[in-house]
C-alpha cells in the first residue's frame, strides 16, 4: 500500500499506471468546481436541463416512494 501526501500527485504512485493521469485531472477539476460553488451566493447547485434533470428525477423517485411508504404507518 502506498500512501500519498496531500501535496502529491496520483502520478507519484506508478502502480496506478495511466489511471493516475485521469485521477490527477479529476482531482484538479474537483478543486475548481468546489471553489466555484463557494463563490456563489445562491444556495445549492443548479442542474442543467436534460442530462442532469434525469439525475434529479433518479433521486426524486426513491424519495417519493419512501415518503409514500412512511405515510402508511
């Protein structure tokens, strides 16, 4: 097992191979996204129209089923 420090890149773990490059890019993107989320005054996240609305529906459906089930008790 290799432990990386907070300032190390995933490329510092050669056992990850080419996956390390993808992880480095994702980590960099997440830091930018997190910074952008903190920069806005609006609470929450605004989802895009089509694809992300499908994600919203995916999460809302089980919530509706669970809410309906708890009302029967």
